[in-house]
C-alpha cells in the first residue's frame, strides 16, 4: 500500500551576485555608449521592479530594451518577461517567447534549456488547490503522513554511507543541486528588498523521481525559478516503509539574497 511520509528539510540558499560591468570599449561611439547604458539601466530597473512585484512596469522596461536591438544573443531579459507573463496567467504569450528563444540561432544552449524547462512547467495541468486539500483530508496517505520511514530517499552516492547519515546526505545532495542549477543573476531582483524566501513542497515518488512540485512565497517570479530548479532534480533511490517503496514529501525553504 502506498504511503506518503512527510519529512521537512531546511536548505537556505544565499546567492552572491557580482557587480555589473558598466564600461564600454574606448572605440565605441557616444551614441552607442548611451544606448548600451540605457539597455543596462533598463534591465537593472526591471529586476528591481520584479523584486517589488511591479510586473507591468518591469515588462515596459524590457520592451524598451528590445526596441534598442542590443541583445547581442542575450535572451535573459526576454526570458524574464516570459516568466512574468507565466506567473501572471498569460501562459500563451509566455509560450510564444519561450519558443522564440528555443528557435533563436544566437541563443546559448543554457538559455534554450531554461526556456524549455520553463515551458514544460507552463504547460503542466494542475488540479485546483482546494480540490487537492479536500481529497487529502480523509485519505490514507494524509493520515499516515506523520509516520517515520524506515529507509529515506537517497541521493546518488549516499548508498555507500552509514544509514544514520542518509538524511543529511540527501539534504546535502539537494543543496548542491540547487547551487549548481539556479540562475544566480535572478537573485538581483532582491536588491531593494534584502531577501525573499520561496518554500518548495514536493514529493519523491516510488520510482525516485520528483513530482507534485509547488513553490510558494512572496514573489511569484522567484517561486517559478525555484520550481524550475527543483524540477531538474536527478532521480534518487526511493524511500521504504515496511519493506515497500513509499512516497516521501519534503518542504525546502530557498532564500534568494544579494551579498
């Protein structure tokens, strides 16, 4: 019989962002310097507006950047715009931008991958939260959620360690995955707010895959990035209870901050 076991893990991620370059080539013309500076200033303003959840104003800044035609293969601003559209319910418009990035010949492989990952999340069909809560109230998995599992899920490489270290090893593996996968530049949207925390709820199913990801927190834009990062978690060894594979639920806080 399937059982969902609730475990809570704490991972706080502080993201240090370096200062942005502001110089131009000495051979550049004055008008080019002006346009380039406006391009950078617009993007910095857009990030700060995203941090304050002023999404419409952020999009206006990104649209002004697009009009300058200075992207030089950098599709980050367009991805940010698509993410804003996604979290504000404009899913079709977001998909169009993601597809444009995927099709762009001058977009980097990393940027294309992020667009694909976000597009998959955008196209997920989710049951209404209220229906999910009502479904869980009287379910066996809810009633058994507080029981302790015999063997926790194990991150690749944890299997060879002593059993008493498996939980810590799993947490370290997830933390390292977050650091490797997260878009560091996105933390810059917190420059005027100190830090913003996203809480990610997810399950490790009986096949060892992550499922039912739900990120909540003050800023929907950062919640989406947290969701994207966790959706890339590699397959792990599933947990066991009473000799049977079991579903295990986790809650992880991720703190976005600029140092």
